[in-house]
């Protein structure tokens, strides 16, 4: 091996790593933003990125306008419940997501009971569809409620293997509280 072959082999060895380093340096800020939004990565499985779903639900909420609102008589017990959800989020974000969803589910059922004295519909998905079909909620609100329902299912049924961050649970709670306020009912517990 002469000197030229040696230099050629060194250049060949460092060519691809140097290209990758240049790409990483060039795309550093977009990559940081992308990695910041990813909560979970799985291979050959579809996984819900909790943070992205929450962000999408928040954006939908900004566009949404309620079609129907009940009289909103704020109940003092809600503040106690709100504090409980926040405290539980510190210990178990998944459990606080469940509690937040129950608050939304109660508001959905109370809205149905207020408008139609026939009683509750068993499944949340059917309840949401019923409210949309009756014109009580807009399409945007329906989309947000379904996203919150899917996120709750993902958190509860263990589709998110890594521990959810406290901030995601609090963000979910904020969206759930907004949905409850839009539906206009307060829990009686």
C-alpha cells in the first residue's frame, strides 16, 4: 500500500461520517424541535405520541366554538376535585388523566340528561356522536372530545410504555376542563 492508497482509504473511511455530522449541524434546530415533541418511539408498531395529540387537540380547541352551552353554575366542589386531579398528576399522570376524562364524561352525560330526559348513553363514543347528531356540539368539539377519549384510552390501557410526564397530565386536564366548561355542566361530586 503506497501513500496515495493510504490517503484514499482514510478519505473513504471518513466521508460518510463527516456528511452525517454536517447534516446534523445544519438541521440541528429542526431536529431538536422534532425530538422535543416525541414521547415514544416504537418500531413496526403505530404508537400515539401523547404530546402531539395534546397539541392537536389544543389547536382544535382554539378554532372551536360551542354550539350549545348550559347555564354554568360553578360548584365549589369542582375546585376540590381540580386540586385532587393536580395532586394525583404528581404521583400518577395516567390516573389523573382518567380522573380528568371522568369529569368530561360526566359533563357529556349531564348535557344529554338536560336536553333529553331519556337517560345516559352507555359508551362515550356513542354519547359524543349523539351530541353531534343532535346539533348540541360542533364538529370541532366532537373531534377534540374523541382525541381526549383516545388519549385517555392510550394512557389507561398501557399503550404508552414510558411514564407520562406530569406536564402532559396537566395539559390534558386543562383541555378536559375546557371541554367541561364548553359543555356547561359541573360535576356534582
